[in-house]
C-alpha cells in the first residue's frame, strides 16, 4: 500500500503533466487558432488536472501542511516543466533553470526543516 506522501507525489506529477499542456501546449499546437479555441481546449485539459490535483491535495493534507503541499507542487512543476520546454516546445536549456531549481531547494529546506528536527 502506498503512503499518503507517495500517493500525493504521484497524483501531483500526473496533474502537473495535464496542467503544463493546458497552460503551454496550445502555444505550439494551436498557435494558428483563435485564442478562444485554445482557451476551450486548455480548459478541457485542465479538468483532468483538477481531477488529480484535488484528491492529491486532500490526501497530502493528511500528512503535510498547506505550505509543504505548495512547495512540493512547485518542485514538481519545475521538474516537469523543464523537460516539457526542452523536448516538446524545443526551447533551449538555460542555466537559469538550474538557479531556479536551487532556489526552490532552499524553499524545500525551509518549509520542511521542522520535520527533521
């Protein structure tokens, strides 16, 4: 049986894949369509994101506080966004992603440090 933390991480990863495509995928795949079409398609994709994200946060909230859930979400978002930007959007890798990741690691430390004391 998976722990609430692992279940939360798994659901948030899946949720983030949908979120990333809903927010940014239309820039590549629907760039020639009117914005309202892109918005409606993105809204449809975002439904699946919410169907995973809401239970993830409810499960996670049984073992983490809301600040910890938010920082976990940000770590997952950046971890999935960088490969998306590089592989799907064909954006160049930038050292700035590394610096942003290090800043988020700092946030992880501060938000979770009470758990390790």
